[in-house]
C-alpha cells in the first residue's frame, strides 16, 4: 500500500535542490546553440565536428540514461546524483577551456555520461520524498516546469554571458550550480535504493551504444560526402548491433530495455510523438539560432531576446494542455498540437535572406506553441500505455526518447541542412566557407559572405519543409495509435506521478 504521510519543509527544500540540475540541463542546451558562432570563429571546427559537438551530448545521455537509472537503484540515487554532479562540473570546466574541436567533443561526451546520472536520480528521489499523491503531483509539476523555465532563461543568460565573456563561459555556468548541489544534497536529500534491483547487463549497454553511434556516423558521412562504402558499412554495422541488442533484450529476465512494450500501439505512438517531435524542434532551433546571429546579424543578447517569445509560448501551452486534456482526449490534443507545430515549420520554408527575421520568430512561436502540449502530456501517455508493473521502464524509455530525439534531429536534419548549404554555394567558394557559415564569415569578402548567407537560409528552409512533413505524419500516427480518453470521461487515466521510477 502506498504511504500517504505528507512532506515537510525539508522535503520541499530538497525539491529546490533537485530542481537545480533539471534547470541547468535545459539552460545548457539552449546556451550552446547561441555560442556556436563564437565557438566556430575560435576553434574553427568543420561542419561535421560542429554537429558532433552539439549532438554527442544527447547521444551519451540517451545511451546511458536507463543504465544510470539501474545503477542508482543499486548504489543509491543520492550517491549517484552527487557523483554525477561532481563529474558534470569537472567536464564543464574541460569543455570551457577546450583548445580544439576534438577536445571539446570528448568533453561534451563526458558531460552526456554525467548528465545521464542526473535526470533518473532526481525523479526517483522525488518519488521517495513525496509519498502523498497530491504533493507528489505538485512536486513533479515543479520539476517539469524547471525544464521550460530553463528553455526560456537559457537564451537570455547565454546572450548576456556571450556579450561579456568568451564562449567557454556558457559551460562554466554549471560549476556554481553543481557546487550548491554537492553541498546541499547530503543535508536535504534522503538516500534511497531498490532493495531488489534488476541485474545490470553491461553487454546490453555496449550493444546499445554500438547500435546508435555507427548509424549516426554513417548518416553524417552521407550528408557530407554522399553515399560511400564507409558510410554504408557504418550504417549496416549499427543496424546489425541493433538487431543483436533487441534479440538479447527479449532473452533477458531483467532487460535493459523492455522491447515488448513496443507491441502496444498506444505506447509506440506516444513514444514516436516524443521522439520525432523533439528531433525536428531540436534541429530547427539549431538553424534558427545561427540564422539570427550570422545571417540577420544580431548580437547574442539580441538573439536571446528574439527567442524569448517562443519559449513563453511553450510554457503557456504546456500549462494549458493538462486543463484541456480533462475534456479532450490527450492523444487527440497532442496530434492537433503537432499539426499546429507543422504550420510553424512551414512558415520557416518561406524565409529568404537576412530580412526574414519576423517570419523566423513567428514560425518558431507557432512551433513552440504546438510543442508545449506534447511536452506536458507525452510522458504520461507513454507511462499510461504500459502495464503498471512496468511504469518505471516506460518512464525511462520516455526520457531516453526525448534525449535521443533531440540528438538524432541535430544529427540527421542538421546533416540535411548542411548538405543543402554546400550544394547552394557557387563553384570556387573557399574551402573554409564550404565547411560552415562561420567559416565563410571568417574568410570574409562581400560575395563569399552573401553567397554563404543565402545558402544557409536555403538549408534552413529545407529543414523547415522536412520538419513540417515529418510532424504531420507523426500527428496522424498519434491520432490513430494513441487512444486514451479524456480525464473526465473515464475513471482510469495515467496516474499522477507515475512518470517516476519506483
């Protein structure tokens, strides 16, 4: 039977401590996009290296998220949180002072592994601290709201830092936050662990990474150099390891990933919505932030201010969505919201040159207004579609799909946009300008810069079109697969607070 004793002041102070890493992770994602032009001018990464700098973080989180959740069950969630915070702070310092793209990519990979310890630990600790269902629902709502707040604050904080300091300062932002977490966690957070944790299968961890990374490498190679032997071999190797991973999960008594859940249409549909929804918005955000600074010529702070309306739109729509879901089936609501996002992506397809600022901002506001309901309801839909005894596994898959979706979108659609950029450049363009728009600005010359800005805008519009089509397809899939009634029409709904691991 579930305990119903109510939380006191210590638990609510502990929630404030747990909100810090959540806020930091969402801020960290948005400030990095704003830092790209400055980072590119200093380290001069190639186009492929730029994409790896961005998405290796998300791939490492996605690859290790479920593993770290299982590890926390064994050694203690608070202990894992403290170790992860220490590692995250150290990796942030390494990233801030990286001397070349390879070092920065390695530091970002370590940040991803450390970041994977934070999210499952915070959710599990919240469940352990708040036994009263109403309080737990409020606590999880506060935890989730911190993500939206971080998205909103990230551009402003990042813009201000980049106005005053060098690009590495956006990584150093994590250090004081992690220091507070390291000091406060032993005082305010109770230790908790699973008395009978499932067996951690290290072979499954290795297979999951062996399946993901070669496929992404192959897709990047195709975008950069076209279809070749190396790219095809990498994709084939990744798919082979993926098949091996699925087969192994089916045979394990305690699988790293319960693949049998995918046979449930509602589960698969909700997970698909989260995966694709975040994939396309992550890629579009990458191109928009670079457009604002390197095409429209805005300063980092001005770019952050222009990004604020879209973040506010997401916060408002995510707050309204649970209220509307009392009368409208959540699956229908998410499908309609995705359709609204598709309109925003389509608006981006009509941007042309530096004078498209108003259209870019409007399109992103519409996109984020449609993303809000998916963010607010997506995890509940995933967990609600799974059996109660597998709620923890379903929640882990939900978190993994979101992180993996963001990274996959940057990798795939980022490669698409880069390929379009290069194809639009005239013959004889300097090699540095062909690599990236930042390289073109460094090369200089009115003709080179104008051609590069035009080509980059073409890449943005191509990504907008692909995102619109993908979002419409997923909206229809969600409408037909996710058949969960409105909260007021049936007694059984996804339980409040079930998004956390047991």
